[in-house]
C-alpha cells in the first residue's frame, strides 16, 4: 500500500521572507518525505481552480491577488497521515491565533490586509490532495 500524499504550498509571503528552507525543514524533521517540488508564479486560472471552494467569499479576490503576487514553492509530500500531520504543523488559518510551535504561529502575523498571509497551504482531505496535486503537478 502506498503512503498518503498531500500538496503543500509555501505561499508568496513565505518565499519572499526567505522562509522556504525553514518551512521544508519542519516537514522533513517531522519525518515526511518530499517527493516532488517546483517553484512557480501561479496563474489566476490555476489559483481560481485551486481555491474554487472559496469563490464568492469576501477574501476570494484578495486571495487570488496575493497568491499570484510572486513565486510559490509547490511540494508533494508523503507519509502515513501526512494530510492531518501537515495541517497540524501549519497551525490555525489566522496566524495571530495559531499556536506557538506551529509554522503559522511561530513565523506568521497579521499584516492588516484583506487576506491572511499565513505562509503555507496544506490539502485538507484525501480528495482535495488528489485534486490539488493534479492541478499543481499536472
Ligand atoms: P486554510 O489555508 O487554513 O485551509 P481556508 O479556509 O482554506 O484556510 O482559506 C484559504 C486561505 O484564505 C487561508 O489560508 C487564508 O490565506 C485566506 N483566508 C481564509 N479565511 C480568511 C478570512 O476570514 N480573512 C482573510 N483571509 C482568509
Ligand atoms: Mg483550505
């Protein structure tokens, strides 16, 4: 049986702040395996598909703008329960509330802008992981 896989994104704020290495270090230190990786500036089309569940929400446009504002690092990671495990490493969506010890809690903050810049994305289910890996590693 092959191990579970997830999509991790180091968002444009993480790349711009030079935190890619620190974030991937935490993923590897936890014991997950990085099996593919690419850096790209995502198109609006890709991001609209990636975030389709959020279409119509007030932060949708700012989110697409932010996510296409610079390069991101897309990572394919694997390991048993990696989806749940990476979400736990990442911490809560709101970086102010995210627990210390998590990526967002240790490295993120509120910048007073329309969308939370919270450093990372991680798939939230096996279904989204499969769908998102297909989008980013087509
Ligand atoms: P997640 O990244 O923790 O899974 P989602 O609810 O899927 O959070 O939201 C996607 C992204 O949209 C978040 O990571 C964050 O950047 C942004 N976001 C979500 N909710 C809000 C909000 O209420 N205000 C501002 N930005 C938000
Ligand atoms: Mg999400």
